[in-house]
């Protein structure tokens, strides 16, 4: 079995990317033009050379036009060569009393690698003179025909020659071999050929997914190899035949130093023997040779033809695979179909007759056409596969379709493409509307896509596809235009009323062009849309804004695109408005940022999951961190920590009771260590998107249409069986799966215990790779879609990545050396690192009067106290029972980060009848670590740490009510945290 047969049967195609940024590395930037003043006048009679070359470059969409430096004497020329970095010398035939060939020898003696071109007016006498000269020291001789195009052709020919080895031999760039010994004719031909190549390449680079890609694809345009005799032609053909897309040859030129009127025929025979399908164009000034060309079955152009340039252009487009791909009827040569790009080629392959497909695969037409468009990775795979490698024509058709399908997916990864509402590419995962910044969160997504591509992680795990959701980003210039058009800064910055701000934003209209693109986006997607913030400051290494701005989800209303568009635009404007809500402004103040400098991008994503009646949610959502601040042996901090939940991930980031485990030890889960703990410490409800249109309306609450559903109400479908266990009341045991008569619990047993989905392996590797690439501990959010068609892989959606900022200053504590009477608190579960000083205030919830039912009221009071600290620029220690920041008031006090933003140390203290495990993976914790806020957990009632509440009760207080006390010390408290050993201490002030 051939390796190609194995490739066809495996249906696993691996593409080798072309590094377009490495092509054309050697360029001509400075040209020394050596000429007398008359020649200079002649060259510039139609305008300055620099300007004309610049205009030529601009019209052909080329970059880096060279600078021309003139020397009107030999002495001046050598002075310039000595002082300046000259890349190319163009000299007229005579300068002062020295001819160009003598000058070239003198230059080559000093600068042997400097390319030299002689430019001369055309005349018979000049031609005879040149024939007598030794041209070995000259790279090329060209005729000046009064057109600046020749200068561009000279520069590009030299650049092509300079980059042959790296671009053609190593990277697979294609080339055209031109064989012509007449200086007059190749001086005429080359500008035409280059212009045709540039114009056609400009059309072909539409395959690029953004402006940067299109610019780089131009570097992959075919190069031109010029040979002036048979020996040169054979050498170039033998060396580069695997990369040639065609040969254009004179018929009469020198063979072994002697003129041979059939040299072109000999060359054709050599080429045809090696490659029967190589396009070959003969050109001659003798019209009799046209009959010879016809008998050979090759193209022919008469050099004296008045339409020579048009004929040349038509031949190159038709036979050298430029232009559209024309599917032919082999019997008649008639056009059946036409493909303008890769997308239409893929579509037409399924429609063409068998005999047409067979004809084109046998003539290697697909590979030629793809190569001409610089689509080298896919062209390589098609070039050497022959018709005989396939069992039948249907297998050929399937192979080509699947190959293009896989390649289109591959090339769209790791790229931020330009969104084109008129021609949506269903294979693009990430595109943008607008030209401004995409924001921090969107950059993180694009980075994820790049990492997945770099490490080939998309299909690494059997039965699982790892990807990012289909994403479109509104860049920050859309935000700028929206704000400025409607003068929204005036109300946004002045108003203290969130609802007033929201109303003003929702009433304003988004730019018309954006609305058209959003309409096209809605038509292209299949399910609900998540509308997320992606601001300039979000998820940066040192300015994390996790969870500060709003995220909305909207349903896609079947057969009502207008209503879906209304919901989508309202959600976008609501996210914009959230930048100026009270909590956002407080956060800006706490982080010393200026709110009117914030720029907002918007991420639009298809929501991961499936529809269940009128609800939509994923079966598995999660947050994973590459560092675990609470490892339980044999776990290590660097093993990471994962939080899983059933339903939308909002449940986790808001501090819900998710399932926590180390990805290195997925079967070791503290919450499931006993049936009693499982009943108490597993998920009781989940979040889902309510799909009824009435549920969504613009609101300051981004969860306005998010349903809170008890786990007991989940239907016992196959997907829920994957993550559920049943508590058997009769036998008091936990059984994996769903059984009648018991209580359903979310344990993810089949995933973690039985590895039905290799989730822990995927997460371990992703955390390790992403941390290595980012150079920082990281946090990722993900969702898994398990409800997929039969024989299709489960979809692991990588939703977000953000860095976790660590404090590297190490403190070593030994609790045995520290007398308890000198401490207010010590914790054996401390998060953070370093020494915190200049703290005089402690705000604590009084344990003796604590009532979980009053947690909402407690949160409101703490917010007011915190506001005073923000105004005064001071910090404090915050102590209270349960889990700070939980959205469930029965688990802890439901504060949001801005409500406690001035706390420098936060302590979660357990009570005898109220002990909550420390939470991780939430936005609350992301902000905690990013701002280096200490976090202690103490449960003194089970001898886990120490908390001297009696000492605090004796101190003078600045504020006290039934539940809260604010104590102020005259001398500062000192806090020390040993992050390596998870130990933390708050010392009493020195007396």
C-alpha cells in the first residue's frame, strides 16, 4: 500500500504551514543609478524615478518601494557605495569615459556579491557591441524602452534571484521559467509578465482571511527565472522543476555557444519527458514556427503581434492556473462550471461529472491552481497523488472535498479574520467587525485558538474535538462611534443611576454597517448567542477586570431574525452601558484607572449546549486553574484545580457549590468522600438560558433571562446520566447513574471515575501548555457539549483564558515559634504571599449574633463601610462566616467585589454550626489574587486555625450594629502570608 493510499484511507490530513512572513526576506531597498546627466534627464523626462516607481508599487498593491540614489561620475558612485548600504547597481552603458562592463569589473573586485544590471537604449549597434563583451561580471542587461515598468521588473527579478533558495527550494513557492536570449524582447516581456502576476496575485489573495494575511500571501506569488541560453534553461529546470508552473520559451537561442533555431523544441522535449502536463508556451518572430507549436500541442505567440501583451496575459491566466478554475467537458473543451475561490471549488467538486473530475485530477490541475494562489499546504498534498491511488471516482471526489474541508478549518484557526457579511465562511471560528482593538478577553480567545493549532490539540483525544466557540468580535472603534454619535459620555459619566444610563444606551442606535453584519451573523448561527464584554483592560496581566462588566445571553428566535436582531443589539448596548454602572466606576477608582479611557469590544459567541424544552444549557461547564492554593496530599499546588458544574458556567463564577478536583487525581474528590458529604456538598440547582422571547429585556441584571432550576427537575436523559449519580436511601450508598427511588446528585462519575470523556487528561495538558506559553499561572473557562450526533466527537469548548498574578516575595513562617497570645488570627489555609502593613481597621461579622437569613442586609452595610474606605484611600481586614462573594446567601455573604474592594485581607471563619469549604475558580478569587489581597480560612471549632474574637470585642469601635463591628487600632496590624506553605498570621498591634 502506497503512503498516498494510506493517507486517503486514514482521512487524517496534516498540513505544513508556509511561513509567509519568512518569504522575500532579502529585498532591494536602495538602488544606485550610475548615469551621466543626459541619461538621467532621459530617464526622468516623464517624472522623477522615485515617484514613478512608488506609483507602480502602489497600483499593484506592493510594499517597500526602493529609494534611487544617482551618481553622475565613477568617483561619486564609489563614494556612495562606500558610504551607503546599496542593494543594487543599475548603470547606463557609458559613464564619463568608462563603459559599464569595465565599471562592473571594478565594482565586483571590491563588492563581489553586489548585483549589477546594465540599462541601455536599444539599437543595432549597441546590440553588436554587447555581443562582443564579456558579460560574466554583469547579472543582466536590459533595454530602456521609455517605460518605468522596466525598473520594477529589474528589481523584482533580482529579488526573486536573491530569494530562490529560501523561498522556492525550502518553502515551495512556485516559479515561471522564461527562456529568451534577445535583450530587446525579455526587456519587453518581463514587465508584462510581472504585472500579470501581480494583478492575478492581487485577485488570489482574497483567500487571505484578513488584511495581514492577504499582504503576506502576496509574498507567495510565483517568481520568474530568466535563462538566456539552453544550458541555463536546463540547469534551472532540473533544479526547480518540482516548483515550476510553466515555461515560456523562445524557439531560437544558443545551445553550447552556437545559435540553434530549434533550441526551444529541444527544451520542450526535455521538459515534456519529465512532466507531461507542464504548460509550455513557444514564442518566435517567425510565424512559420506556429505550425511547429501546433503539432507539438503547445501554445504559440508571435513576437511581432500587435496584441502580444494581451495574448501573453490570456495564456498565463488560462494555462498557468491564474484566474478562475474552469471545469471542462473533456470531449468538447466546453466550460461546465467555474470556481472563483477555494470555497466554490469545494462546492463544485460535488457537482461536476465523473469524466470531468477524472480529467482534472489526471492533469494535476487542482494542484497547479492551488499553487498559483499560494495555497501550498493543500497543493502539496494533491500534487503527487495520482488517479491510480484511488479505488474509484467517488473516492476521488470525497478525498478532494474532505481535504479542502479540513484545510479550510485548519487555516481559519489562530487567525482573527475580517467578518464579511456578504460572503460568510462557515469554517471561520474567529472574525471581527471593525478595525479597532478587540479587547483583552477576545485577544485571549484568539491566543487560545493559536495555541490549539500550534500544539495540534484539536483532535488529539479520541472522540473529543477541542475548539473555541464560533466567535465574532465588535472592535472598540464600534464602541467609539456609538458613544460619540449619540453623545453618551455626558450622561454616562455624570449619572449615578444605572437604570438611567442603561435606558439612554438602549435608546441609541448602533452604526448601520454594524447592523447589516449582525443580521448576517444571526443568519449564519444555529443557536443562542452570548454577548460578552472584551474591554481594553480586561484579562491583562496586571489589570484584571474579571466579572466587572455584564454578560448577556439571548435566544435565537426561529423564523424571526428581526426580533433576534433586536435582542442582540439591546444586549450589546447593555454591555456598553455596564462600563458606566456604579460598580464599574467603583472598581475603576479602586484600580486607579480613568473610566473615559476604557474602550469596549464585544464578543458574540454561540452558546455551548443543547435545547431541553424551553431551556438551553451545556451538560458540563468548568473553570480550571493551573495553581491550587488548597492542595490535599498527594496533590501539589502545580497540579491545578478544576471546578465542574452542570448547566451554564455562570453558576461557578458566581461561587456556586461546584464539584472540585485536581486534574491529576480526578477520582479523589473530597466532596464525594462519603454519601453524607455528597448529599450536603454537591450542586443543588443549575443555571440555564430561558429561550422564551418574553424572558429577555434590557436590564441592569445580566441574568434577567437565566433560569435557576433545581437539580431534581432535570429530566433523566442520556446526557444527564453521564454526570449524575443516585443516592440510595434504603442502602445509604451512592450509585453512578440514575435509578428510581433515589435522590439525583451531580457527581460527573462517568466522566471522572470511568473516563467516558478524557476530561481530566485534556485539562491537565491544556493547563500545562497554556501556563508554559503565558509564563504565568492561568485560569481557563470551558464547556463541554456531549449531546452530539452519533459517530460525532464530543465538543470541548475553550471559552476563556486569563492570567493569575502571583506575588513572588516569599515569607517563611513557623507557627511553633509564634505565641498564640500575639496573634488575632492564624490560618493553615492561607492564600497570598508576602507582608501586608499599615492596616489599622478590622471589620468583622459578630459570630454570636450571626444569622444567614440576614446575609443580604449584612452585605449592604459592608458596602457602605467599604465606600468610606474607598473615599479615604484606606484598607482594612474583613472577617466573616461562610463564603464571601457567593451568590447563594445561605453559603455566605453575597457581596460583589466592588462592595469589598478596599479589603486588604479577607477571612472566611467557620462557626460551630456553619462551616463552608473555601471556594476557588470564581471571578471573586481572580480579583483576590490579582490585587494580592490575602485570603484566610479558619475553622477554630475543629481546631483548624485560630481566631481571637474576644480580643476584637474588647477594642473600641467606629461602628456597630446587631451583626457587624468596625474596630480601629491606634497602631498598625501586621499580616504575614507564607504562600508556599499556605500559612497566614495577623499579629496584634505592638503595645
